[in-house]
C-alpha cells in the first residue's frame, strides 16, 4: 500500500470516528428529549386531571348558585304578588322588618373590617392613562384611593415635575360597595383640574402618587398626548344674526313656510327637544323656539318616541330635523347622549317637550354664560309653574329656581369653600335638564352611570363642579313647566329619585320623627302659599285636604328610595362606571374680543 493510500485510509478512519462520536451525542440528546417528553406528558396529564377536578367543582358551584337563584326568583315573584314594589303594602312590610330587626338587635350592616393591615389602593379613572389618551384644554384628573384614613396626600406630576395636589374626599359610594374591605367611609374620591394649555404639544408622562400616613406610596403613571391648542373653540362675534332662513314650501294642501339650516360650520347651538305625543304643546312652543332672537346660528332637533298624534309632522312643519327613538329603547341618559352625536353645534341645549319658553330671549340668555365664560360648563333656565299647578309642586319650583343669578363653583384649595360645599351639597348640585345648555364635548367626556335611569342632570352637575368648572342658574332664561302627579305617581317617582341619588351621593334615610316634622312644616307653608295664590275656594279646600298627604308621601317615598338604593343589591345601586368614554376635553380658552 502506497503512502497516499495510507493517508487516505487514515483520514477516512478519523472521519468515521468523528461521525460515530457525533451519532452517540445525537442518540444521547434524543434519549434526553424522550425523557423530557415523558415528564411533560406526565405533567400535562396531571394538569389535565387537576383542571377536570376544578371544572367539576365549578360545575357543582354553578349548579348550587342556579338553585339558589331559582329559589330567590320564586321568592321575589311570591313577594311581588303579595306586596308589589312601590305599593303601600311593601312599605308597611319594610317598616315592620326594620322594626323587628331593631327589637331583636339584629344588624343588617356588615361586620366591622380590620383596616390596620390594608394597603392603600390607587385607581385613576380619568384620563385612562393605560391607553395613552389625547388631551387638550382643561382636564379633570380623577379617581379614588382607599382606605380613607390611611391616605395622606395625592400628588400630580407631569414629566416628573410636581404640578399640584389633588383634592381628596369626594363621596364614592360605588367604590365602598364594590370593595367592602376598605371600610364604611365613602369619601375616597379625588380630582385635580389640569391645564394642558401650558404644556407643549406632544407626548408627556402623567403620574399620580398617593402617599399614605405610614410612608408607603401607591403610583399610577402612563403617557398621554397633548394636542395643539386652538385659539377659540366657541367664536362669538356679538353681531345679531338671523338664526334661520325662511323659505315657502308646500305641506299637503296648505302652503306654509319652513326653515333651511345654515351650513354645519355656522351652527353654534343645537337645540334637542325630547317628546312623546305632545303635538298640541309643540304647536305652541316650536314657533317660539324657531323665532328666538339670538346672536348665533342654531338648529332644532326633535327626538320623538313613537308618537301617534302627529308629533313628527309638527316638527317637520317647523323645519326641525326628526330623530325616531323606539319606546323600549328610550332612556333619560342614553337618549340624551345620542342627541350629542346628532348635534352639529359645540353647544347643546336640552329641552323637554312640555316646556314652553316664556319669551323670545330664552335661548340667548341660556347660552350666553357659556359663550362669555369658557369655564362655565353648563347653565340651566329658571322654571315657572303652569296655571293650575298644585301648590306643593309650584312652591318647590319657586324654591328650586331663584330669581337671582347663581354661579356655582368650588375652589378646592380653600377649606372653607370645601366645607360649605359639603354642608350644602344638595343646593350645589341642584340642576334641571328641563331646559339646560352644555358644552357637548365636555359632557361626552364625563363618566357614564350605565344603570342610572333618572336625575342624570344632577349627577352631571356634581361631576362638573368637582372637576373645577362653573355651573350657572340663569334666571333671565325662563320656561313654563310643571306636573300634577297623582299620589301613586308621586310616591313611585320619589322612590326612583331616592334610589338614583343613593348611587352617587352619601345619603342616609332620615329618622321618621324628623320626616313627620318636615312634612308638617312644608304643609303649613303650602297652605299659606295656597291662600296667597288667589285660587277659587272650592279648589283651595281640595288642596288643603291633599297637602298633608302629598307632603308626607313625597318625603317618605324619597326616604324609602334612599334606603333601597343604599342597602339593596339591585342594578341601580351597584352601578359601574363605563370605560368606553372619550378622554378628549374641550378647550375653554378666552374668546376673542
């Protein structure tokens, strides 16, 4: 064998040995992978068996809950047949149950919670900094921190720089209902009005820091985008303009005249009128609305709820745009928010169908506070009772709407103003959507109470005040509006009001002796009011007999609503804030002179 053949054989032998070693390594890795696979299969089988056992447990729990729910449903059905909700029998049974609990010493409230080892929890609701919101103008940084007795201060930082401390202590009963481990103090909300006009356009970091009394801190931070600020969002020229253009048209057989709306960019105010079967009333109010003497362009939108008396035809005859609302879909809150999407103007006026403007300056007086002052978020008109209104209703209308202009605002950095707000909170949040004007974008940005069926106007007023804005009662804007409810209607209406207020107010049912005293006091005042109203003696005698009953029922119904809303577990009391809300806030800058 030659030398070349020997070298070639040696090379082949070395390669064979290397391949053999590589094959052994691959076989070893294969055996290791097989061992890992067997272990993973065993773990998967064990996990599968564990999940099957958990599923069986959940199924058993669901079956138990379904049985309990069925028993509860049958009991509620039986109770409704015996004593329907809102009836006198239901109230008597409720009073008897409360008296029995007091006699036996039973306590309906939950047991005291040990808060010594509870850490401070912070949650920022507006703006939602987890999704990098777009901000402009003045925004309200709001949320909650609990438990109350451990929170020392709440700081707001922009790009790491301290810009101020938030006011802490707003009532948030929804938080305490959802988190009973935080105790019974519902004043856990905070808010801070941040002026983004002082920030440059672009991305900024927003941080909220809660410092507890034991030195611990809870933080929420995220990025937000500040938009370029506009010079004037709500222009006002001060020159009188013709609000609508009249042109003749043919409607049926009779010629009449209607109105053509100006282009979208000229509409500054949208008037939304909510009606159902009110054609006769609209025939009186729409001519007054259309012929208002204003210094701005406006449009009229009619929201009709399946009227069968020709209400949509009355709207169209006067040139108003009509939006149909299904009866089973009408909702005091959601329908008004729908009107915001239909409106073309940056300012939106809400008007109920049975409200009659008192003169041709109603709209100008209502809108002017929002045009002149960019920090005024809403204004509402003074109401006057209609002829023939019951004295208990008429006197409440006069007391609720003063003849003196009121500008409601709270400086949250002044302890005296904060204390005054807490002491007279019902007066501060007094508001009425019978005739009211809002900044559209600001109203769209407010948290939504999904289950709040009524009193949305006072809830919105509370949110605006706690956000640092102003709310105005404008007495020169007058509407005529009142109701004469029956005893049953009044009782059910007051119960609903009480339950709604309990969702966002820290309310407590007043003692029965205090209720009787206030009802007697109001009854005496109503009698003197009736004597001075110059009504005929027969009607006055009828009212004298009705006044004590109506006053007692009105206060008792509100008390029952407070009790039901604060302690039961229905959907009205246990609401949740909607997260599907925009975070853009309008720019309340100074208007051009």
